[in-house]
C-alpha cells in the first residue's frame, strides 16, 4: 500500500474547486509511453498548469499499470527539475471498470480514480460508485462517477449511441454515492471519428464538416441542479484538421475524422466543467510527426529521430490546449 501523497501527487479536490470558481478547466491527458508523458509534463511545467495524467485500460494493458505508476512518480521529480517548484499533478485511472481495478490503482499510488458504471442500470451504478467512493475516501483519493452514455470507441470503452445525462438524476446520484466529480454526456464522444458525415453540416467556406453543437441546455440544467459541483467532459478532442491533413499527405488514410470544435470547449471550460479529457488529439499529433519523418527521411532508423519530433508536436498541442482552450495556465 503506497499513498499518492508520498509520491508528490495531489488529488483533484482543491484543483477542481479553484477551476470551477475561476472559470477554467483542468486538462486530463492520457499517456501510454515516455514521450507522451514528457510532452505533457514539459507543457504543464512551462505553462504552470495543473494537469491530470490519465491511465486507461488500454494503457494498462499496453505499458503495464505498475510501470505507468512509477513513470508518474518520476514525472513529479522531472517537473521539479524543469523548475516547477510545486507541481500539481494528479494520477488518475480513466474508466475504471470494477471495484477491484479501482482498489488496485488506489493501493499503488493513484490519487484519483474514475468508476464508470454508466452502462449499468441506475441503481447498480449508484451501488458500485458508492462502494468505490467509500474505499477511496479512506485514503483521500477522489472519485469521478459517470451518468449518461457517450458514443464512440476508444480503449475498449465503446457504445453505439449516446444518451444524454438526465438532469433530474444528478442530485440523487451525487448524494447517494458521495462522488467528487461527475462525467456527463452532452454530445461529446470517444475517438477521432465522433460523428458520421450525415450528422454534420458542410461549411461552404472551408469545405469541412461541422458537427452538431454540444447540448449546452442539458449542461445548464445540470449546473442548476448541482451548483458549483465539478463536471467532467470525456471525448473532448477537437481532431485538428492540420494534423489530419499531415497524416493523409504522408500516406495516411483518415477519412472524415471530426471532433468537438475548440470554441465549444472554450465555452464549456468557463462553466462548472472543470476537467476536459483529451486523448485522440495527442495520438494524431504523434502520428502526423512520425509519418512526416518517415516520408521525408526514409533512411532514418533511429527512433529518437522520429519520436523526438513526435514529442515536440505533442508538446505544442498540449500548450495550445492549456493556453487557448482550457485557460488553465498560471494556475499552479
Ligand atoms: Zn472517456
């Protein structure tokens, strides 16, 4: 049993309170490897932004849960080396699928967990979330619950269609479970193909697909029910068109990839939404940089020569998100 506080990590409680009060959102970036982690920490340290390092089920299977935990511990020390005196870093389990998974992460030093019971019948979701909260709170670990279903596929979380969170359920859920934050469904979705072309309208000026807007009325109704309570948005990549274009220019085949426009995420960040999950955008930034090197320098075989540019491109993306979309710079 290791407590996250001994590793220099923090939970989300203070961070979320400040974000809700200050009208900004904390970035929650997924990581699976060293370059991605370095890019996240460099970006957060440079902008003095609190940051949530997220570990998904796919990441645990790919990189190993124990190794990822030690990498996060290393990340705290690395952040200090970069001149960030008091790093505000959360190590968070993304989409915990059982009590046992959450417990094992809490026991090895995670400072925050998500228990995703959103696919279960309501009462079962309440019971499972409550059980995780009761365990986590003994160690001052914060818990994210979820109500409503997001569409899309990402790291073994998948649903064919989304169901918006019902505002009339949120008070009962939060009261019964004691969860610290709530992930809701208002039209975001997982992955880089968030909408079919049929769901979008064509922008005549750019020739690009515009997705349907997020359900800000549902968000407003939830905020009215739970004033000041921390709200989380999953599936909030914007799928930058320049990264998609680079990928396709250098041999990729990403067709009709559509994300959430940054303008809408900017608007959400100013509300009670205090954690915004971004994963696909970083995958696109990494892939675009690697493809460009492979296309332009086919004789290159030193991984540092293509993973280095990938890291630079991800760092640029993270800084952009922090400063231009979420507004979390200079908050840590
Ligand atoms: Zn998610």
